[in-house]
């Protein structure tokens, strides 16, 4: 782990002054023990294994994304499910059929992401993952048993599989965000995107290895291997604890405390442990004050409509970067650019995508979210402008083999685009979404944001064949415009989350801290806040009279002691 820490240039972690002020000497005396403030390891083996293993949900997502581009071009798959060419000497997929095969997965993922939130609040994060892995397995079986000419069975199978993929796309960042130590939370959630890119690359390699077969093994092997990844996650997650914040909300305070000790690698009397438990307790009590309100109450909570809209916009803009233009249709795109073996090109793009995501893990904790995302937007903007201009003005689109130079330039700038995406927007949007909402609303608000991602995923997957057929490579100008909009959204809308707890970020959004000033903002003590800011924070806390000072102090003592549930009634699942 020491070498890992040195790679990120970060060493030992020290808590912020804002957090240290929260723990008073009387609280220490009440606990009857001396707090220690020894350096916290940057990452522990337990945190590392958790981040890597749970990210298998991202691997499944990426593998499914990467395989379909190659499967659509395989001879046996075309013969079984395609339409005969007018000349009678081959097969092809119409725009509608290709769009449905690719895009129906995204409709399933949208529905799965929305359905996963209330289930996760009821049965927990980890058991939800196992259940959705089972549903994903059903979808894979439906696809594997498809026979000619039942192309619609493939579509149905991808829709069912999409339910599981969409649910995991919510649950994995949710679990990681609630479990990871705050100083590596961004990098940990970004591991989800890293494994998406690894899944895409592995799928491209397997497609390259099987596309030469002249039987159904060419595509059935690729799809069937998905079972391996499903079993690893579905069974393996049962050996992990649930997230500490979920355990705390359901009254399992001692278990939450032990999980945090293990993930941080610190003793039970460490100052940082009690600081964060205190913050979790405060947010828990705020939630309990409104526990009987309906689910749509979150739209009326302080600054929640703003944050929900921001999350939905960020996930939409991640899709509108245009990355899936290459991942879903890359094989077809590069055939149109005159590349002889487009499977090799897809492997190259997949390798660049995977390797560049490691740079994203460094960027998110070294430069922060805001700077990285704005720089990434401008980088990708330039890449798409060049890609689209060369493709439209220089490439001979009727016989691209006559203009090999422009085709190679397009491949180079596609790789440069993927470098920018994988090191910024790919991993970091997932991290921001996991940080954006308070504990009470996190699962449901993240579900709406994730559903936005999958809605735009579907729209791009389905309509891309029609759009490229009409405006060819000028489609890239559309994505370039969206990237410029994305940079503006980050600058004016997103508060920097580097080095802050989830509870700190919640307070900063309630206080309306200007995002462009958030990187250097320090939370003052409550009694030093301006009257207007104190009123905003008080309205955000929304506590009722039953939460008096005495019950609050009892809750601090019990939560820090770890031997009893909070003094308020254990949280019931959100309605």
C-alpha cells in the first residue's frame, strides 16, 4: 500500500481543522477515554479489497457495453438475426433492429436503477447486489438460448439483463461512497469507472478472439462468459459488511463503528472515528425528524431540487460527451473510416480507455473534481472538433480506402478523446453523484441521476445509426457543443468534494457556498455563521422539539460508545 500511496503523492491522511473543532474536551471526558490522533493510513488492504471487489459491478457494465459493438458484426450473428441484403449476397442490420438490440439494454438499466433504490433502503446495499445479479443471470440465459430468426428474443434478454446492470450502476457507487474513508472516497468510487473500462477492454479482446469462428460460438462464448463476473460479485459480496452509514441508520451502531475502524485502519478511540460518528449521528437525527414524510418530500428539502437537477444534468452530460458513440458503434464507425480490421481498433481504444482511467484516479484526489472535469471537457471538445472535421471534409466516405490518411487521423483523435474521457468525466461524475445528497435521500436521488444516465444512454444508442446516416461524422459537432455546456455546468454548479466528508458537503450545499469558491472554503463553527447562513442551516436540519439537548447528548455518548443504537428510534426504510 505504501507504493500505491506514493503513486498518488499523498502519504498519511490528517483530518481537517473543521472536523477537529467538532470534538470538545467535555465530550472526551464523557466517553471516559483519551482520544488518539495518530496518522491515518492513506489506504488499508481492507479498503483496497473492498473497492476493487465491489467494482466488479462496473466490470459487468463495461463488459456488456464492449461486447455488443463486436457481436453486431459477427457473421453468424448477422445470419441468424439480420436481414438479407438486396443483392442476396450477405446480411445486415437495419437501423431500427440494430438500435433496438443495442439500446433496449439501456431501457432495462433505467428501470433497474429506479427500482433498486427502495429495495436497497429495505434490505441493505450488499444483499440487493446479490439479488440483482440473479436477475442479470436470467437475462444472459435468454440471450444465449435465442435461435434464428428470433432477434426479438435477444432484445428481451438484453432488456432483462439491463435491469441488473442498471441496479448495480446505482448500488456500487452508493456502497463505495458510504463505506470508503473520505480522503480516498473519490478514488474509490472512481474504481467503478476503472472496472467499466477494464470490462470494455476484456470484451473487445474476447470479441477479437472469437469473431473468426463461423458458428454460434463466436457470439455465445462472448455473452456466456458474463456468468463468471456475475458469480464473482453475486456470491463474493455476501462476505462483506453492509455500508457503515446504512448500518447506523438501521440501529447497528456497533457494527458501523467496527466497519469504519477496519476501513480506516485505526483504533476505536481514534479522534477521526468519533468525529465522523458525530457527524453521522447529527444527520441521522435530522432524518429521523422527518422520517414519516413521503418519498417525494425530498424535492422540498433544502437545496434538494437544485441537487437533484444537478445530478440528473451531470449524468446526462456524461453520456453526451459522446464516449458511447465509440463504445457501442466503434467497430462500425471505423469500418466506415476505411480501417481494415476494426476489431483491432476497438481493442486499441479499449486499452487506452482502461489505462487512462488510472490517470483519473490520480487526478481526482490530486487536482480535485472541478479542475479535472473542466480541463477534460475542453480537451474532448478539441478532439471531437478535429475528428468530425476530418471525417466530413477530408475522408472519402463512399470509398474510404482511397483516403487512408484521414482515417488514421480519426483513429488518433478518437484515442485522444478516450484519454480525456477516461481520466476525467468517466470516473468523476460517478464520484460526484455519490457525494451530492444527504444520507436520507441518497439512494433515491442517486437513482434519479443514474436513470438520467441510462435514458441518454438509450437515446444515443438507438438514434446514433439514424443520425450518422443523415449527417455522417458531423455528429461529432453535437457532442462538442455538449462538452462546452458540461464545462459551464461544473464551473457554476458543482462544489469541490476533495477531502471533505459527505456531511460537510451537505452543509455546504445548504449554505449555498459558491461552487467557484468551494475549493478553499472552510466551514466556520455554527456560532460564527452569519445570521442568514445560520437560518439556512437550521431550516436544513429541520428538527422538531422532541430532539432536545439532553437526547442529543445521550445520542453522542451512545453512538461513540458503540454499544447501543442511537437514542432515537432506529430508522425505518424510507417510504
